[in-house]
DNA sequence: CGCTGCGTTGAGCTTCTTCAACGATCGTGG
DNA sequence: CCACGATCGTTGAAGAAGCTCAACGCAGCG
C-alpha cells in the first residue's frame, strides 16, 4: 500500500514522475528483520539492494580472529548494498539489523532495467555511490592517519553537528559498536572516554555526552593535541 | 587527433556509438604532468574528472604530522576523481603524478550532460564507482583487521596474480610508497620483508620478489599465522 | 666525486590489545 | 515484583605491535 508513499520521499527517487515511481513500486519487496538478524553475509550472491524504511542496519567485515569493523551504519531512507548490482555479483561485506527493522528490497535485474530507461534515476544513484565513496575515504583516513582519541573526537563532533551543533546529545549506538566503528575495542574506547572526562573536554553519563571544551575536542580531532 | 582512438578502448565508454564517442571527444582536454607534480589538492574545487592515458597517479591523504596514506594508484585506462562530479564539489583527497604522465580531463558540466543523454555511459560509470567502492572496502578491511605482515602478504599475492599467478615478479612501486599504501612506514615494512626473507617465505633482491612458499604467504594474508 | 634519495638496522618508547575480574543495567520469567 | 542471567561497560596489569629517532650503506645522477 504505502510503498509508493515511501518511495516518493527518497533522495534516490527525487524528480521522478508518478509513472516512473509506479513502475519502481511494482518491483519492490518489503522485508522485516529482528534485532541481530543477519540480512546477508559476505560472499553471498548479490541479488539486489536494500533501502531502510525503519530501524538501523550495520554493514561490517570480520577478521580471522572475529574482530568486527563496521564499515557503515544505515538508517531510514538510506539505500545499501548497491555494489553487486553494478559490479561483481557478490556482497563484499556482512549486513545485520541493529534493531528491529523494515527494509525494501529492489531486485537487481528489474532495477537495472529501470535505471537504463531513466537517466535521472541513474544520476541519483551516481550521487549516492559518490557520497558513499567520500564517506569511505574519510573512514580510511581516520583509521590510518588518526589515533583512537582523534577518531573519537571526530565522531563526537560529527554527532554534535548532526544534532544541530548542540553541545549535549546522546550516543546513537552502543559503546561497543562505536568501538567497532572506530576500528578499536571497547576497553580502549572506555579508557579514552575516561581520559577525556578527566581533562574536562567532555562529560559522559552513560550514553549522554556533553561537550565541555569544543576547541579542545577539535584539536584532538585534528591531531594537534594528545590526551 | 588520437583522443577518439583512446576513448574507444576504454571500459568507461564501452558500447557507445561512433557519434556518442565523437561528442565526448569534443569535451576532452589533454594534460601532461611531470613526475611528482600535483594534479589537485584536497579541498580544491572539483571541476571535472581525469583519465590516465600514460604514467601513474597516486591519490592520497595526509595526516596532521605529514604521514601519507595512499588511497589508490591509477594506471593507464583508469578514471579517477569522479566523486565531485556527482556529489559535493570538492576533491576529497590529493592527486600526484608518480611518473611523467598524460591525462585526459573531462569537465564536469559537459560530462553530466553526456551522461544524462546516454544510459549506457551512466551504467558504465555506475560500474566503475561500484568497483572503486569494493576496492575501498578491501582497503578498510586490510587497514583495520590485518596486521602489517598480513597486509604485505595480501599485496604480494595480488601482485603475483596480476602477473599471471607467477612466483617471480617486480614490485611495481618503490618500497616507501608501498609502505604508504599499506598504512605503515618504510622502517616497519623493511623489517617485515627481512623476516619474510629469513623464514624463506619470499626472497627479496631490491625490487625483485620471488615467492618461495605460497602457502605460507596465504596463511599470513588470512591471518592464520604470525611472523 | 660528492650529493641526494631510498632502504636498512638498532634502541627505546608509545599506543593499543589481551586477558581477567568486576560492576551496572536491563529485560524476562518465575 | 523481585531475582536472575545476560549483556554491556569499566578498570588493572602485562605484553605485543608498530612508531620515532638516529645512524649508516648503497645506488644513481649531476
């Protein structure tokens, strides 16, 4: 029923005509996932891509010893797993629902048809992939060129930004998941939070963060300062 | 003169008609760069994208202390810097010619027009970006989940593959550049090469590599073994 | 011939991880 | 509603991995 309603609000389908939206609607499948449920695994055949309607999804890789690196967290209105639609045919990472989530599924084959008949849709998809590429660049930079305190500082500033550049906000994910996103482990993250608290750069009460010294935090993020 | 000749051989323009190629040819500029010359810097206005005709180009980020992380090395027939054409407007990293190089430059504005009139070109570009995304996923995995010996082992196996799965080959870049690509520094790389030599996993004579124990190398790459 | 850039080696140190124990919190079933 | 278990987070001590700094060899090139 409201599939079409959803579609019309998405950046990916921005500017499309009613008929075009209708055509896309016909190809979509709705899927629900429980918290912790696996959506696909690395190496699975990539039969299509997804779009988050409700909930959140993490896309991640695992090391031989089981360490997890989160590549990206997707929330409502964000498409993911587009890569195998256009290159190769297998998913290059794992995807799991972080909460009870509702997704739309777009089968590869029909989507390719749609995109070929629809230059605007192609442009939107190009924009989406380019955006992702930029985010991956940032992740690479962060992992390789910053130490953990710098990564955490960057993330906190990013979160603050997302909340309207306000100084008080809540972590949007569990700390253990944040550790995985920042390419470290919970113990290390915990110690760094403790140090940042001791220096009165931020105050931490559970998931509640208050930035006390934004300048100090920015210096950390830039690597101008050490903890 | 031979601009059109070049274009017809590229994956990016695969399947296009003669007229379409002609239209693209009209928008292209040829540019030459000397070894070490900067092509663009992070934050520069992204006025278009490039394609390598001859030579090699590294795209990299720099940390506050000047450490370099190479994101990607582009050789002949490979396009780069497409991101600002489709998302945002600034280059997210630096680009420099590693050798004397000849590039084609495609201005953003005219290329967008071309792509909108040309679904096949759009598909090719989507494939190219998706490919890049996959490579970035691998880099993230490698940087975050493998230790340096594992990264080096992976790279050597990749090189061997590229040369037809043969056991003897030459490093295609300087060791200091390899260090930067693997997210480490020359000293560390050198020590690990020495260890791999001592264990008779590979033999190293300057840039000449011989794989002596492929299985051992694969175990290292998978993280099943330590040095 | 000497300079310059690249690569190697050693010693010491910083950062991060590992392993272990413990505390807090939350949801659930009795 | 309480108690329990599970998950999550914190803290300490020890160790590993990689980085910094410094010195030096070597090759290529002006």
